[in-house]
């Protein structure tokens, strides 16, 4: 029971971390292209 609950909680946590990393990367690229050189 504990192991299954851990995996259920662990997977979404990894997805959220990956999502935040992608958003941060896209934000940095966006500001790099939109800011005047």
C-alpha cells in the first residue's frame, strides 16, 4: 500500500518538475528574443 501510494505521488511530482523546467526555458528564450538587443 505504501509503495503504490509513493509511486502515485512520485510520478506527478516528476511531471510538475519537468513542466516547470520547460516553462522556465521557454520564458528565457521568449525574453531573449523579445528584449531589444
